[in-house]
């Protein structure tokens, strides 16, 4: 194994350990010592890859946002009709949130708390650009309501996070039928 592979492995182990601790214990109960122990590295090793805990969390956010984006836009292209494109993206996001619980929960925590520095949050938003472009296209075509992308996201995408949390707590099951009904409700919320 080369030195570069070892570095990548330790960095990845630190990111994975941080994700696990934040998911299970929350951001504030994930000290660097616990992160290092869970990653199987000496605490000082963290500082070879990250400036501090905030940098570690910011980098984790960008990596997860990138994997989220890869999943969200799988099979999508901007030549599709607006509704069909949105349907592909919406179902991809639902699949991500239901199958990658730790990552989805982490992103929800980041959306609802000031855990992430603003410059990293703005960088993370770039990963959603194809969705924002689709909505803008839909608005220009008179298909999507002329609302802020934040409002569109709140009505069309964020409910999936809520339903994921309810499913995770065993209060609700998002079956295929309910998922299709939920997509239709999301589309109805943003279409003209």
C-alpha cells in the first residue's frame, strides 16, 4: 500500500467516524478524541488532514453533499420535460434519504443548525444546481410556480426528510404506493 493510499484511508476513516458519531450522538457529543478512537488513529493524526473539528465537519458535509448530488441526478438530463426530470430527481432523492440514513440525517442536521460554515453551505448548494436549473426552466415555461428555490425545496423536497425521520422512528412506512402519492403531492405543490 502506498503512502497516498494510507493517507486516503485515514482521512476516509476519520470522515466515516465523524458521520457515525454525529449520527448516533449529535455534533456536540463527537469530540476529536472519540472520532480518532473510532477511526483507529491517534488524535494528532486528525490534524494532518483537517485544521480542526469545524474543518472536519465542513469537509464531511461537502463529501456527503457530493454523493447526494451524484445519486440525485442519476439518469437525469436537462433535455427531459420538466415534470419527468423532476420525477427522476425526486425519486432519486427519496431513495437516497431512505437508503443512506446516516448521510441523509447528517444533511438534515446541517440544514437545520449552524453546524456548517456559510462558505461551505454555499459550496454545497452548487451540488443542487441541476435541480435549480430545472425549476427555472419550468418557471420560464409556465409549468412551475414562480417562487424562491428555497420555497420550492421546502414544499417539494423537504417533506421526504420528514417522512424519512418518521420511518426511521418506526412511526410510518413509506411504501412504493405512498412514495408515488408523495411525489404527486410534491409536484402539485410546485406546479402552476
